C-alpha cells in the first residue's frame, strides 16, 4: 500500500503555466462567496461594507500573487516542470491554502473587526479553518482548468508529431555500418552500430544503452551521465534528447501520446513508453521535420 501511494505521488503532473489567471480567478471566487453567502458576519449592506469587500479583494490579490507568482519565481528549482509530480502539486496546494487563509483571516480580524487579543486564539483558528474550506473551491477550479488546458495542448502537439511521423520515410534498414564508441568515466567503453542504438536511459551515476542486435534487444550498462552521452552523440542527428533522463533514436519513434501529465513516445521493438519533457518537445518536432 505504501509503495502504491509513493508511486502515485511520484507521477508527473502539469505545472500551472498561467499564474496571473489563477490570481484573477481567486479574486473573483472570493468576491463571489463573500457577496452571495456573506460568511464571517460580513454583510454587503452599505458603502462601508463595499470598501471592506474591496479590501478582501486586494488581500486575496496580494496573497495569491505571492503563492502563484512570487514563490515559483524565487524557488525555481522546486517548480521545475520536468520534476513536477502529483506529490509536489498536493504539497504546493496545501501551502497555498494556508498562506491565503492566514492572509484573509488576518485582514478580517485585525483591520476589519479590530478583534481584541483575548478573542484571538480560538476564534482565529475557527475562521482560518472556514477560510481554508472555502479556499478549496477556487484552488480546485484552477487545478481542473490547468489540467484541461494542458491536456488540450498535449493532444494537439501529439497530433502534430504523429502527422510528421506518418509523412516521413522509415529508415531503420539503412545498412549503416558506422560504429560509435561510448566512453564511461572509469576508462570503460562500448562500441555499437549507430543504427542499432534504440535509446539511452539515465540511472543514477550510470546509463543504460538499449541496443538492437540480431533481432534481440540488449542492455549495456555504462558508468556515465546522460549529459556525457548527449555530448558524445551530438554529431549524430538521429539521436534526440527528449527528457532529462532519456535520449532516443528518432528512427525508432513509431508514435506519440499526450495526456494531462505530458507526452510519451512509443518506439519500434520496445514495449516501454519513453517520457517527453516540454523542454525538449520543440527539439523533437524540429528533428522530425
């Protein structure tokens, strides 16, 4: 059970690529909830209360801008699209709810209500819980919109790539006798026909080189990095970096699929699907064209 949960949380997830739209949506939803449902003893029945409502909007704009715009800009390594997972997304959403909830409740308590210190602890926590509950609504809407937009974009890109694949001439039987020597970091190396290398996968401090030989797929382990492999193959245009952990031979690409989590390549003679990062999507399109 534990392993299943870890595996699920480790699956890739779409990154929010429209942060300012998320900020606007949060403001609209908060204003709608306050004006229609009137929580926290708020009643929109006077000009003074209207300005209180504007204050809530400005507070929401401030804290949501911090959550959706400032944090991804400051902590760029945490928000890397290629490493974004369901687990990181859930953790990020919880954090967003907390800072938005604290911001809105602090505005309500210390500026609108001017609450006395003796009423602070329990009442503050109750209202914070209510705010977090309300905040789930806009955050859920943002997540759904982001997933749908990502799905549409990925399906469209996959359709374009598959169209390119259908128009190209398959060139697996070129009888190319050229060999390449891939060198490791401890004076080890392997020599293989370039046309027989299907793909290379990073595994810690090693790389797995998948090679087709006599109609059989072999795996050769080499102590090296995917970056070193990319440099070794830079003069061979059939090899494309498609992910931080994968290099593929474009002549073996048979199909591509897109979903809300990203792209996957299907290769001839291999059952495993190869992930494609958005970072390298243009490189694949250019190589296939």
